[in-house]
C-alpha cells in the first residue's frame, strides 16, 4: 500500500491563494483535474510522488492540527524560499530526536509540515 494523495481545503474562490503557496512557493506543479471534478472547484498539485488536492468547502476552517508532511532534500533552502514568499516557518528539531523539520501554513492557514 502507498499513499496516493492528501486533500486539504480552501474556501470558495480560494484557488489562486492555494496556487500562490503550493505552486509558486513550494514549487509543485499544478495537475489538471478530471473534467467531471472541475465544477467542484479546487486544484491539484504534484511534486515527485507527493500529490496534494485542494478541495473547496463552503464552511471552510483551516486544519491546524491535521496536516500533510512533505519531504525535501533541501530543508533549509525551502524554509528560506517560503519565508521569502511571506509564509511562516516554525522550526521544531527537538520533538522527534534526529529529525529536522519545520511547520508552515498555506495561504488559508492549513498546517503543513516539511521534513
């Protein structure tokens, strides 16, 4: 078994805010949604084997505890890139011994972990 994708949410009309984070700041590639799903709104992104789907929720509330964790070979570089784009970077290198990581938030406030 393997993970196929993770979905996080955004409010109606929040796709451009999602693109600014997942495409522009994280450097993921936007993937075209299937025709039958396009009317629902949202957008999909992929980088390597990681795929994140952004779904639209009418009663949107950002996920502050639940989160995807994305792995990168350039943790420091990605932290710097996110900060340059105006996203928060909160390092947590003590909680899990031997693991460097930080948390950030997409433009809608959804928690994202980077390892």
